[in-house]
C-alpha cells in the first residue's frame, strides 16, 4: 500500500509527542542510573532497586490502561486529553526533583526519611503512567491510518537518541550529580509538555479509515492480542539486553559493551524514519510481524558474537530491525480499537510491557542464567509477539 501524501500528517503535533517520548526515555535513563546509589546513600540495600522496579511495573500494568481509559472519557466530555498530560507531567516533575531533595536532606538516614524516599520513588513512577498512554494515544489523531508508522518514526528517533544516553553517556550523567541530573529531567518533562501544548494538541486529521474503524463494533477480546504483543516485545528486548552483554563478556572480552549496546539505540534512531516509510508502504501489521521475526533471528545470532566487529554489526542490524517494531507498536494498538478508545488500546500495550518487566525482575534479574537460555526465551517472546500481530484483525 502506498503511503499517503506527507501533508496528511500533522508534523508539528507529532514532534510535540516526540518531545514527550524523549522526556520519558531520558528520565527513565536518569532514574535507572541513580537508583542503586541513592538507596545505598540512604542506608538501604542496592538490591532493593529490583524490588522497587517490580512494584512500579506491577502498578504500571494496572495504571496504564486505567489512565488511558479515563483519558478516553475526558476526550468525550471535554474534547481533549491534554488535562491528563499536563497534570501527569507536573506531578511527575515535582516527584522527580523531590527524589534527590529527600536523599540530600536525609543524609543522616532517619527511618522516616528512608520511607519518604521510597514513597517518592514509587510515586514518580506512578505519576508517569498518568500521562504516557493519554499523550501517545494522540498519535492516532495526527496522521491517517496508513501514515501512522511514518509519524511514529519520529517518536522512535527521539526515543532512540534518549535511550542511547544510558549505555553511551552514563559516566557523564553520573558525574553531573543527582541534583543536576534530576533537575534536568524535571525541566525536560515540563518543556516537552509545553511544546506539545504550543503545537495545538486538539487539532486532528480527518481519516476515512479511522471513521470506518469508529463505526465497526469493538471486540474486547482483540485487546488480548495487543496485550500479548506488549508482553512479547517487552520480554524479548529485556532478554536481548541481558544476554548480549554476557555473550560479549565470554566471547569478546575486549569489546566495549557500552558502545555495542549504544549502537543498538543509535541504529534504532538513525533508521527510524526510512523504516517508517517502508512500513507505510508495506502495511504496519506486515512490517511489524516481519520485524519481530527478524528480531528473533538476530537475538539467536548474538550467541555467535565472537569479535567486536561482528558484535557491532549485529547490534546495528538489531537497531534497524527493531525500528520496524518500535514504529509499529502504537499504530498497531490504535488499529485494534475505535478512535474513541485510543487511550485504552495504547494503555493495554504499555501494560503488557510493564508485565514483561515485572516478570523479568521476578524470574531473571537476580538468578544467574546462561545467555543461551536467556536468548532462547527472548526468541520465543519475539515470535509470540509476532504471532499476536499476525492473528489480530485491526478495525481499520
């Protein structure tokens, strides 16, 4: 299928959403880098970080579709989802900057200060779920159905650049200190929300494909495919990012693991736009299924990373292939629900990803597994996600 004219995409609004996506990715990078140190500085065990992340993801699994559904109602009543975005961003920014403040004030580590730190850590993660699904579900209003992967590629590009800062710039971010790093994260969140607001988030395209989807009966069990795809993609990527470094440590100890993993995100960002155009021509469902099948094969191929050069080539291929998956995820979720339930569909997909993160933390984060086992589980997860995409029947 040929992509429609680029004018069918509201690019200003899409870039506003990309700013939100980038801010989300950046704050999670900062949070994950500092979490163990903050806990240790307050006299808590670094291992508590895994437990907190499990709890936060379990809460997210419930909150994502709930907030998305509430924003659907707000859209019907007020004609806008932006109240959820603005309130969620303000609360998230406030909780984010409160984290280093509590750690600084509680340097003597009184018990109640430790509890307050844990409260703000969890509160921030919960507040982030208030606006993510409502905000990113707006993508369906800013592009015709056939152009959604192309529009989503801008979100992938910005998210990939922000995600690359984890493996590539971790030392720099940690050198900034918690006050500066968390302050920058809070400011970026607020500026991203302002950028979206200035882009007029209430504007929309008129898509006859979406109109047809709106008129179609909503089949609730179709959300099972969306949830399953979210679980498969989330678990597969977690396994990839865990198994790959272990393989490198065993087979190519001279390799710079940070640069190899960072090249995945850089490749993801650099190939996002051309892959988005390709998906618009192929059709999102087909492109996403192909991407997931290839991801399974590339994950298996990481077990053969016997040199730095080969590892980098595999990493670049993984990033390029994952662009098809990342670009297609939100459009896939939106295609399975009427436009009036866009927040619910997006939230269900993110809920699946949160469940995958919780499963990973419960079963694999602490125990020692051979990379072959992790890779096998990841391959199965990617293929299962592809099965969910193939079996689904989008409304439009």
